[in-house]
C-alpha cells in the first residue's frame, strides 16, 4: 500500500526461549536486503498459525523498512502448525490457543526480541503487531518495557481472560509503557462493543498513549485478504495507521 517498497530477504530461524531450558521456537524472519539499521517488529499469529497470511504481513513490514519476525507461539503443542480458515481449522487453532500460557508467551516474545537486537541491522527499537488471538497477545506483550509501539488487531477476550492466568489481560493495562493502537470491526461477532469500550476505558484510565480505531460494518479478521471477512478499505486504513505508529521507531 503506501510508502516505499524495498527488496527483502526471508528465512526460517530458531529462537531459544529463556524458560524451559532453552526450548527451540521456530520463527519466520523477513528483513530489508539493503544494508542499514532498522527497527524490529514481532508479529503474532492468528489462531491459524504462522501461515501464508502471517508470513505476508511479516514480508510487508520488511518491505517498509523493518526487521520482522513471527515466532510460532504454538510450538509446545504443535510444532509447524499452519492451517487455513475452515470451521475445522478454526476449532483446531482454538484448541492450541487454549493450551498457551502467558509465562510461555512472554518467554517466546523475549526470545524474539533478543534475536532481533542481536542482528547487526537492528537499531534496537522494538514494536509488536498481532491479529486475532495474536492481537490479544500483542496487547499483553505491550507490557514489556522493550516494546515501544504495539498494533493490536481485533484481539478478542482482553477484558475476560489471560492465557493460563486468573486475572484478565486488561488488568495489566497500567503496565503498558509504549504506544498502542487497537483496531476493531464494529460488526465483529467475537468482540462485542462493550469489550471495545472496556479496552478503551482501561487505556484512558491508565493514561496510556493509545488510539482505538473502529470500523463500521466490519467483521473479525478484516485485515486478512484470505478470509471472507476481509475489508479492503478497513485494512488499508489500519495499515496506514500501523506504519504511522511504527514510524516512531526509526
């Protein structure tokens, strides 16, 4: 969409989680081919795994001048997990989502951040972006001090649960230290309007540097052009705001 487009290089790499005696975590990496220093972005998958859509987002970020990495957050329950968008795929993805724990997600994210910061081409500034369950994870990971900018796309359940924890993720909102943008579809059957309002109210009460974007007549998964719920207009607008957000990391 908008902005310059760079040639990129991609690779499949292995991260070492800082918990569980260095568990290997698969990840997809995309970065500009040209020498230089670039911000790092951690990309969090939908429930469908690090599939073609998530790899595409990772590559699009690299084309815009970021080093992007997508860790496989289902590594413990199903290494190499990648499915499409059928009802059976969704049920399977939710099964693996339910097996995740916040402590492990933090470990995976910190491993991804460490990997990025160890690259010669990374300027040390880190952002995060996530979609669907990954949008929830991105909101949670925004509480890490290293994460300076977060784009959370239709993260469901933020006011109601936190993976493997008793208190919901929204309770950690005051721990967010960087900027965060949240994107919601107003016709999303998985995220009622009151949940959007609760997230926005929590961000305002905690005085977080945040913006919340709502798209009328737009459903869940609107950024993914492989899903029936894709909205080209909402996706384009949200992408422009995301690039605006991450521009502060340069």
